[in-house]
C-alpha cells in the first residue's frame, strides 16, 4: 500500500513536471516570436533612420548652396536688383527713416 502511494506521488510529480516543462517551452516560443517581431520593427526603424539622415544631408547641402553669396546674388538679379554703380558714402543714423546716400 505504501508502495502504491509512493508510485502515485511519483506519477503526480512527473505529470506536474511534464506540464511545467511544456508550459515553459510554450512560453519560450511565445517570447522568441515576440522578440523576432520586435527585431523586424527595429530593422525597419533603422532603415527609416538611415533614409532620414540621407534626407537631412541632402537638405543641408541644398541649404549651403542656397545661402551662398553667389546664389543670393543670382536670385537678386533674377528679381530685378542691379549692381551698385556708385559708392555708399554715409548713413544718417539720427534720421527717423534710415536712408543710404549714394555718391
């Protein structure tokens, strides 16, 4: 009788251990699949970051070109500005309206 009780206990412990093992393996597969999905999202974010950095570099070079003095002078000529033909000799700083005087 004691042997049957002991065997019954061992069977119960074995089944419980088997259940815990299967549960832990299932949980491991769940975690691995969720990490795999996150890795995919991370890779997409990394690619997007690289694209954004390339866009930033392109916009910086365009900004440097557009802010260069030669580009500004070219755009001013297109808008109708003309080069100065006379020298600027003075500015009246005390006047209410600031006007440059050409000589």
